[in-house]
C-alpha cells in the first residue's frame, strides 16, 4: 500500500468531539449524532467530511467529526472548531470504515518505519469525499491523511 505524499493548505473544521479510546464504538455513534446536527454548521464550504484525530496519550484521542468551513465564527452549541495547519501528508486509501484500523496499523508498523519520513505535527484525519457512500460504509472509499516530515 503506497501512499501519495502531498502538501495540503490550512483548513478549518467544525463538528462534534469525542475524547477517549473508542472501546465501545463511541465514534460511530457520534457520527450518527453529528449527521443529525450537521445542518446547524454555518460557513460550510467545500465537499466531504472530516474525522480529525488528535493523540492525547493516556486519555486516548480527541476525535472530531466535522465539515469544512470558511470561518470558525458562530460555532453551534456543543460543537467545536479546529484549524489544521498547512503541512505535508501521506495519503492512504481505505475501503470502508472497517478498513481504517488495518490501514493505520500498516502506516505505523510497516510504512512509516521503512519510509524516509517521520510523523509530522498535528492531527491525522479521515476524509470522506464524493466516493464515500454512507449507505455502503463497509465498501466505500475514504482517505487517511497522515502528517509527515522528511527525516
């Protein structure tokens, strides 16, 4: 599984957050709640949706299910906004949400140690674009963006 390495501009996301280890499928449940509230997000621009992942050490991770926005003003109650800085990413394709864990395992245990890159600063994220079908989440395509820096 060979990634594309790209430079991505800064972007902003507004959505719902979860903090923990996702031991009981909390992230999938949160996406359901997010989908019910997505229309509340002001300044929505662009296409697709994001699942931003911030590592928190012992606390697990902060995961934000959100939409791209042009401004972080007017964030709905109970949601938050994040700015993702411009940086270089290795982009991997996953076949459905059930493939996400396998792709991350490949990135961390196989690809990254053998590559000429190290982990970059900032979140990694899932991008759900036009070729993701929510009604067929097991077989749809999504992309995982992993921040990298040259060693």
